[in-house]
């Protein structure tokens, strides 16, 4: 019965998507409204924070950023790619996947991820300052069969979104395309330096339709090339042009630090991204991970607050820039705090080690010796499950950055080991680097939390959610 309902739901979304893509401009709003109505009906009974009438009104308002954003997608993205986005990311991941993983969490009594992050390889074609990937070369790789098995297991749990990091994941672009082709009901995103993007790869992306890119940028040419190498910025700009010309979906991945926080949130930089065809910008707070990490790059409280406010202004879908943004440190209030440890995602490195977070390099299980269910039940992941949220103030969500004493305890209690093969770092050493930062940020976070009106998310997907 469940499979029939699932198939019927996907077919219904497919038909509405066809109408939206084929109808003239004057009928698009009506058809998009039907899609919103379908979502509301399909998610009936689920706890979600969506004001469906408000969304429809914003879509109908020609002066609204959301209206313009959707119409740009319809006018500029390849129809097959756009339809696949609606079916795979929209229906399978957001709708069907969300309902399935919530049921699975109750059954398994552990975290079940909405997405899984994997490193196909530790290899990279660049030699960026401060990056360990080039030291490993091509020594660490997940086989095609291993990645395929993770996705097959993941879909049984309800996980339909998969992301690739590295190294440089496009070193393995043939296998990634092959994965996308086999799992044609899933959505995939690769974090990439974009220097390996060419016309042939764009054609392959367009053919499969379910692969999107997040292109790494630290700022404009001088800053970017200082770290990544001379000429890399120009290659990135050319890659964006190719992707836009081919009607593909891509955005940026931005690590903000004490040095670049102003530049990467500036109007000039955001306007550049929008003009190049970016649909989203994923902002990551600098994390002092690794024995040689520099604490000087950690933003101070004033700089972090500045980024928080700027990112929200940019993504405002009433009068913003027309770029969807996420700030994984400052947006904790919208997702109920820390999303790691399988609560919404976890990370598998190129050695197969299952880590609770891409920034937390400790593990007690490997995909070569454990199934996904076994990984999610192993001690470190269960420590996340039992302790989340790590702070009721969701502007202090992380067990490392804002609550460093907690990560030390979890690693010690679980017996997890460092997965850094080049220079293993103890949890004590890592967390000590965050103690002064946490001390300085706490009064600022508490003041902000007390001043702002917070509505608890309707569903925070903790083990005790009613």
C-alpha cells in the first residue's frame, strides 16, 4: 500500500511539473499554486513550519523576490533538470523522505539522516594552502560499489539526498555520473573547486538531471587565487558560465573567517553570484580543525553577528537578492540546533569512516565493517542522539565550537578514535582551541536569544518529539 501511495504521489507531482513547464507565463502561477496545494495535502498530519497561503501569495506577487526567483528558474534552467529537481529533491527528499525518516527514527530509536555526505576520494587536482588533501594524493577512495551500497541502504531508511566532498569529488566524476544515473530517484550535490567542469561534463549533468554543484569561493580573484593558485578564480568564473549556458543548477560554498567575512557577504560579491547564475550560497563558519589550524581565523562575536544579519537579508524572499542562502552556524534556530550525528546528516570519509560531522574527525565505525543502521546505533552517534540539543539556545548549537566540553565528553565516553591519518588530533586539543571563542560568544548569543522572538520549530525531530 505504501509503495502504491508513493508511486501515485510521484506521478501526481510529475504531471503538475509538466503543466508548469509547458504552460504560458500567464498560467504558471496557477499551476505552481496547484503544486503548493499538493504539498499541503501530502504533508497533512506532519509537523512542518510552512504557511502555505503566504507562500502562494508571495508567488503571485510579481514584485516579490520569491516570484522572481521561481521565474528565473523556469526561464533559465533546462526543463529536464528542473523537473528532476522537483521530483527528486522536492518530492523524494523533502516530502516522501521526511515522512519516512520520521517513522524510521521512532522504529529504530536512533537518529536517521535526511542526507548523507561522502568523500569519493582524498585526491585533489589543486594544492591549496592549508589543505591536507594533496598530501594523501589518491591513496584514499570509496569504490563505486561502496557508494552505491550506502545509497541503497540509505533509501531504505528514507534518505534521498547525497552530497560529495573530498579531496575534489570531480576527480571521480565518471563514477559520480554513474551513481546519479543508477539512483535516478535521488538528488546529489558535489562540493567542488569547479576547475574540472567542462562542456562534456555539463552535458552529462544535463543528461542525468539530478546532480548539482556547490562551488568553493573565498572572495574575489586576489584572495581566492592566493590560497588556491594563480588562475583558479578565472577557471571558476568560466565554469559558472558553462553551467549557466547549459541550464544547470549550481551555487557556492563559502567559508567565512575573520579575514573575509565582509567581502563574501557584500552586495558586490552577492550580485556577482546572482549574475553568474548561482541559485544558492552555503555559508560555513570557519572551524579550527586539525593540529595546525589557526584560531586567528575564527570570527569574533561582532563579525559573526554581522554575517548572521547579512545572510538573512540576502535570502529574504520578499525583498532580498534572489539568492537562497544558508548559514550552518547561525541558522540553528530554524532546524532545532545541531544537525550532525545523523540527526539530519553525517559524514563518510574517503577511508570509509563514519563521522558525526564533516568537521568532527572521530569515529567508531566504518562502512566496510558496519551497516548504516549499525553505524547510527554505535556509541558516538548515540551520544549525539541522547544529548541533542546541546544547548537550548540554538545560536550555540555545536558540541565543539560553542559547547566544547560536550564533544570531549562524548569522544571519551564512546571510545571513538581520530580519523585524521596525517596528523591525528585529540578531542582535548581540538576543543581547547574553541574554549575562548565559546566564552566570548556566549554572552552575545544569550543577549540575541533573549531579545528576539523565537517560535519553536513545529518538529525538531528529537527522540522525544511528540
